[in-house]
C-alpha cells in the first residue's frame, strides 16, 4: 500500500494547489482593478479542472479502500489505518465540495457578474462615446460577447467530457476485440484437437481390428499344429506296436 500513500500525498498536493487557485479567484472577484477578464477566466477554468481531477482521484482511492476492506489480511492493514485513510478521503471530499459550493453560490455568481460588468465598463471608458444610448448599446454588445464566451466554455467542457468517454469506449472496444480474437483462436485449437482425437480413435479401432484378425490366425495355426502332433504320435505308436508284434511272432 505504499503506492496508495504516495497517491494520497499527490491528492493533498493537488488540494493545496486548488486552495491557492480558489483564494486567487476570490480575490479577483472582490477587487475588479487587480486583474483582467482573461485572468479571471483562466483561474476559473484551472480551478474547475483541478477540482474535477481531485474528485476522480478520490473515487479511485475510495474503490481501493473497498477492495482492502474485502480482504484486509492480504494487504496487512488494520482497522485503524483504514479509518485514517477513510477520514482523509472524507475530509478532502468535504473541502472540494465547499469550494464548488462557493463557486456555484448565487452571491458569488452575482459578484462575478459585477466583476465582468466593471471590467467591461473599465474597458469601455477609454473609448469616446458620443451619447448615452450608444454607450449602453455597446455595453449590451459586450455583455452578449461575455455570455457567448461563457457558453463556448461550457460547450468546450462538454466536448472534453464526450471525448474522454469516447476514449474509454475505444479502450473497452479494443479489449473486447482482443478477447474475441483469443476466443476464436482457442475455439480453432479445440476444433483441431477434436479432429486429431477423432482420427486417433479411428486409427485405434483399425489397429484393434487388425490385431483381432492376427490373433484369430495364430489360434488357427496353433490348433492345426496340435492336430499334426497328435497324428504323428499315433503313427509312431502304431509302428512300435507293429515291430513288437513281428518280434513276438518271430521269436
């Protein structure tokens, strides 16, 4: 679990970075004179991306804790250490939630709108306006541009999420393709082995049949040899008997 401890240190480092960005973001909203709209937009996007990354890391750590809880002996972790790591995840998630809530708070949004309008007025004050209606029409155009910029930013974030999901789907599709190829190879090998076993079975049956024929022929030859020996013995005995009779009558 050394890697998990290292991952927690990385998460804590990311939280510290996010807190620094959040403090800077708050300062930019509270004092319109210290930054431009570009800096506010960059700080806001960077802060949101950091918070999203921290949430993903916390989900990873949470899944790891669940795996360890299912088999604590395998990882040599006691309940105390598990409690400490759970507390770290809970506290970090609370810090991230507080920053996100403050960013989405209505008062903070109003402050951001005020900041944008003040920045627009500051940018527009350097221009020479000939009349009041012309000034307000230009301000409206600037506000519309700001709204368009915000919409484009949201669309870009949605596009990024869609691209990440597409990448994950491609990885899953690639894994499925690999598994499919492996299953096809295994199926082909099993079919080849089945054909080989079938051929071996036929060859074994043929060999057994030939062996039976040979055994039958051997038995037949053996039987014929036994009959010949019996006749030879009878002839020899008959010849001996004939010789004895001749000798008996002669003597």
